[in-house]
C-alpha cells in the first residue's frame, strides 16, 4: 500500500469532494412556468405520454421500484427525491454525503430534451422550447447557491445558430458547467461534420467544456432482452463524439476546447486510444491525419477528461493506463444506482489504497481545474463536511 | 522466450495453416450467369452505380491504388487479382503463402449483398437474388477444390424463412463454412429479437457456424473525416451480435451453436467480457439474466471464437486474456491490407515467441475443429507447403 505523500498533512486537511456526475430536473408543473404559454398544453400531453411509456417498463431497470437492489422509499423516477429540484434539500443531502461541489446533468426534460435526446422523434420547435425551459430552470437552481453547482446546459443538433445562442445565454446566466451535446444527432450528420464548427468555436471562446453523457441508444423495441441491450451498449454511443472530434480536427483547430465524457465506463479509454494510435501509425491511414499536428493520445492528454463516476475497484487499480489527472469521480446523485447516500462506503471500497495526491485529484482537484470552481470557497466548506483521509482508508 | 513443448518434433512437422479470414467474389459479368434473366439488366445498372460511388472515393482508403502502403499492381477493387474468383490461381497463391485451408467471406456481391449489406437501401427481392447468385457461385468455387475452402453463405434479415431455406441449401451444396449474418439488420429488429430464432435453430442443427465480419457502418456522408470514422467504428458494429445473442438467451437455448467474430480487432474481447461479467453481478441486472444458466464468459468459452486475422504483436502478447483456444489467425487474402503475399514476415513479427502448441492451435488447429476441416488431408498438403517452426522463429 502506498504512503500518503505528506503524512503530516494527511489528517489535518479534509478532502474537497466534487461530484462530476449529478442530475437535476424539475417536476412537469414547474417546467410549465418556464415554457411559453403556447407550449404548455402540448407539454402536458407529452408528459402524459412519457408516463405511459414508463408504466410499460414495469419490472425493468427503469422501474427502479421493482428492483431488489433499490431502496423503494427513494425512487427518483417517481419524483420521490425532492433534492432533485429543491436547492436547499439538494445542498443538505450532498453535504451529508461529504460533497461540496457538483456538475449537474439533466433528467428527462420537456419534449424529449435531455440525456435521451433523439431517442424518440422530436418536433424541433417544441424540443427547443423544452431545452430553453430546462436551461432557465437549471440556472435558477444553480444561482440559488452560487459557486457550488456547475450546471450543464442543453442544446440539440437542429439549428446550429440556435445552439450557439443557447450556449452564450447559458454562460451569461450562471451555467458555467459547460454544454451537453446529445449522444445522437438524430437525422443530422454526426459530429465529424463541419456543420458543428460554430459550436466548438464558441465553447472554446467561452471556456465551456463540452460534455457527453450516456443516455441515448437506438430503439431496441419491446423484446425481453431490450433493456439488457440498452445497458450493454449505451456507454459506447456516449463516447462516439470523441472519435468524431479527434479525426475531424476539432481538437487541432480548438486547442483550448475541453471534452468531458461522463458515466460511460472507464476501461474503454485505454483500448480506444490504443486502437487510434495503431490507426495513426498504419501506412493506409496517413491520408486521414494529414491535418493533425498531434497524435490521438496527445489530443486526449491535452483536452479530454473522464467523468468516471463511481469507479469499479478494478478500474481504479488500472487508473494509470488513463492517468489520474484525467479522472473525475462522481456520485450520480440522486440516482439510486449511484453512491448516494452511502458515498463513504463506496469511496472506501474503491480508493482505500490510493496515494493522497492522486486521491485529492480524482475526488475534486481535477474537476476544480476543468470547471473553474472557486477552490478557496469549496475548501472552506470541505473543512466542515468533507471526510478525512483516515476515514477513506478505514476498512469498508 | 518459451521453449517448444516437444522440441524433438518441432522441425519434423510443418505447420498446418488455415486462414480463417479470406475473401472471394466474382466479376459482375460472372454473377450475371447466376442471376435469373429478369434481374440481369437491373444488376448491370446496380454495378454501374456502385462503380460511380467507388470513383467518388478516390484518394481514400477504399481507393487502395492511391495509398502509399499498397502495391498498385495488385489492386483488388479494380478486379486485378484473379485469385479472387479463379480457383486454380487462388489455391496456388494461398499455397505459395503457406496456407492449406481457408474460410471465405464475400466481396461486394450483386444488389448490395455481402459485407456491407444494408449500408445502402435495398430492394428485398433483388437483394435476395444477389445473395443466391453469390452463394451459388461460391459453391462452385469451393467445390472445384473440395476440402480446402470453407465457404460462408450469405443471408439477409428480410424474410427469416427465406434465410433458413438458404442456409439449408448452402449446407447441402458444399458451403460448410457457415453463415454470415449482416452486421446491420436494416429496418428490422436487431438480433436480440425472437424473430431470428429459426436461424439459430437451423444453424445449430446443421452445425453451421454463425459469422460476423466487419463491413457495415452507418452512413457518415461525405465530410472529410468520414472514412476515418468508418475505420474507427466498423469493428464495434461487427461484434454487436455477440451482445444480442448473449442476453437474449440464444447461447442458452442453442448450446451447440457457434459464433465466430472475424476481422474486428481482438482487444475488445477482454473489455466486453469484463463489462458483461460486471453487469451480471450487479443487483440491478438480476432480472435480465434470470433465464441464463451460465455467466457471460462461460457462454463465450463454450460457443464463441475470434477470427483474429493478423494479430497485432501486442494482441498476441495479451492472447491469454482471451484464450489461445479461441483465436484463429487469418491472412485476409486477397485484400491488400492483409498479409498476402508476405505472410511469413507477418507470422515472424507476431508469433516468434509463442510456444508450439499455442501456435499450432491459433494458426490452424482451432479453425480445423470449428469448421470441421479434414485434418488428415490438410496435414498432407501442409507437409509440402507449410512453414517449419524454425522458419517462424527466425528473426523477421
């Protein structure tokens, strides 16, 4: 087992923990207030259809109440977790779990906006209204408690200028966590296409990290194995944008752009980089990297980060294949498959043998740098509610 | 470096090499003879459109003539390699490369049949005619030299009873190499759906291995990075069927069915199995394996094989993560990105430090068992044209 790098400091300073993977969402009736009058009736109808769809999934992963591993009193899909939308409860629950800062991803937002964007067909005008309602609601949530919530804005792939406008709005209204690009672009070309260039440009200019997060998959229909297919494949679809930005030269043209890939597993990174390095070295591939000044792994090193969520102990043991400076832990609050409200147990299971500097980086330091959290402010909070190094090293 | 397991035998017996990844295809005018009269004019038009599409790809990977790494005199896309369709030349070229048996996958066949099935929209009736033309032509090629060519039959995902009929025809007419299932099912449900059950049943009954092979991808359009996207993603789409057959219980219901996954990289196997094992152990996933009596890795061990093509030396070094009993080498003849006509150099680069028993298994023994090659017959040929162990261990 490795020694802490500064043993005399170890017990003195509590850990500043930032969760790089949390979720928030309003209730349908709350989004109503953030929608222009003309979209409200259709939004009500949309939510009703969504509820019917959820009801069909009884007995599956998505019906968490029916699953043995879940505590039924805390179902988020039923809206039973008020911290999902209430900033005071949210901060209290995060702090009770040892967390002082967070990056916020959506739940399902009106008109199919959010993590599953393009999973079902959209009406572009309605979908944009849903995106704007979510962003405005999220800005209010984040601004209720400044500096603690890095809210991530939504966009879609319909009109690139609309997306650019939304990114600008988000940056100016307190959503400094960055921008979630949908894992699918629907009927539009994928992210290797030049049409998205204005999005990369403004995200670089405004220092808005670009995020991908698992959620989208093709429609597997209602065969019994459909949910197992979803769980097995959803991560891969979430990191396709890395491939697209790499080979289309987005990292080359926008050297300050950051790409953050969250809740999509970790072990794929090593294999993907190795495959891309082999492609790069193949004589048949020369033509395809003629405009790239760096190698695949060098772009990754310079511009990419992994929202590792709660790492499997095996992934933690292999962390140096990716680099501890690239990995950001997350609790997935308030999802029931995440670590909340038992984050300490999870941290002990995964991190008990990790040296102090690496641990501080993965649990908060890396995220603080990527998102520009005010470290002085978070450290102050952390010294009240964060765990000590000894608490994480105690046997689980 | 490991010693050969039986040093005294090492130089005595030449290696029986079976390539588990070769390709064959006729010229358009030859397929014409295998098509019913009423499809001939439309087939001519289809090939003309295909040629125009190829011409648009000048300067890309698919235009192999323009690529530095390729020997221009041997372009297969231009039809310059007669071994692609001539059985006598084919056998001569394979033997000159040290190979006594092969598994044959298609080139582009009429009406979009073949490796890129469903890459462009099809007319179901025409496509089925194209599939039948290829299968009948391939049977003639294989039967010209019995026991040496394990031809793999084509099917599509349109009418399952048609596919079953085609599989039966193939088994009865000398295509004992198995059946290629397209990597995409077009507009039809994917392979986790029960509609394909008759295909798995007949393949198990007739001992026809089910193959997947890289080739299909989504349409990336004509953006500059499209080909790089294709090369980076095509392997993943090729092994999606493994996920589908696993979780939908196909391996459970058909314990003698074999799945062979060819030319799609190798390092993904370890990660995929690890991910599926973790899913299996998750409390939230119990519901999805309630009808499975084995674990993911156990089904893989029992029923799956990797057509590893020419392994990267790094993959060879990691071969025990997959198991040498699972890996089958292939030359990709007559493709120019394969090892032909310099197979010996490639074998030396990858296998020079591999113990004899593992080497014999990966280079031929495993394929002999999976496909039921007549080993006595192949060994006889191998003792004339196969390399010795010393030749492979000589420094490259």
